[in-house]
């Protein structure tokens, strides 16, 4: 079991509406893989991977 804080420290400009947005230097996929790897290392049996709606965007 675990969780990650998402630090949106990088900025980029959305080309269409010309708005400045923030993004995380670590992708959602990379953080999810890290959590799954840690669960396997700790011998936690995984049948399903549960993600919150906040992680789907």
C-alpha cells in the first residue's frame, strides 16, 4: 500500500488557448509502476490495481 504526492513543479504553455499550465516531472505511469513494484517487493498479493478518479486524468 502506498501513495504519491503529485508535485506540479514544471510549467508549460497550452498552444491553442495560450494558457500557462503546470505539470509533474514524474508521469502517472511511472509513479503507478513504482507503487506496483514496491508492493511486489513487499510480497503484498495483488489481484486488482485500484486507482482513484484523480489519477485517471
